[in-house]
C-alpha cells in the first residue's frame, strides 16, 4: 500500500506539469472599446456609437438607479 502511494504521488505531481499553455489562438480578434458599441435599434436614445462622454454618463446614470441609498431616500 505504501509502495503504491510512493509511486502514485510523483506521477500525480508530474501530471500537473503537462498542462498546455492557454494563450490566444491564431483566429483571435481583440475586442473594440465598449463605447464604440453596437449600431442597432436597441441602444439607449441619446447615445451614438463612439461617443465616450455619453457612454460614461449613461453608465453613471444606470449605476445611480441601482444604488439602494438613492432609491430609498
């Protein structure tokens, strides 16, 4: 039993070293900036794709409506 454990333990340790590196493959395409966003009918009115200031204002507004302190008071 001990002999089996002495053989199995190093084998398990070496098995962990066999993991392949997880890097991006050849077909990888980097994402664009979030404020460049979608160009469809489902975006918020008053926001145009590529308008960073309007994007930040929309995020700030959305965060405030989710703030419990602001909602209660």
